[in-house]
């Protein structure tokens, strides 16, 4: 726990909060009838979240408390599940090309 501070826990908590918001937004979009702009907006927000998780892993490796590391692991798994649900929604709405283009930019 050496070097662990309030800032690191706040970062992990922020990721979890953002992920919950994205899940709620996706559920609302699905319920109301998905449209392209709403779904692509969620992809952009997801890409930002994914980058946050990567940054925390890179910058805080070995510094997080057991609790924060566990929460980050759960957040990563939840983010992966969200990614699959979002991808499925895009494919079902004939927006697979949008998904591939944005993910190519993210991975570049």
C-alpha cells in the first residue's frame, strides 16, 4: 500500500461511476430504440473509459491497495461486458463499420 493515496481510489471510483452511467445509457438507448448518433456517442464515451482504465493500470501498477486493485479488476470485467453489449447493439443496427473504425483508432 506504499504510496497509495486518496487520489488513486478516487480514480478507480470515477471509472466505476462512469461505467455505471454508460450501462444505464445503453439500457435507455435500447429501450427507446437505438439511433446511430446515440450509439456512436456511447462508443466514444466507452473509448475514453477504456483509456482511463489503461492509464490507471500503467501509472498505478503496484501502488493500488488490495481494495482498489480488486475494484479495478471488477471494473475491467464490467467494461469488457459493456463493450460486447455495445458492439452487439451497433451490429444489430447496421453500424458495424462505425465500431470497427472507432476501435481501430483507439487501438492505434
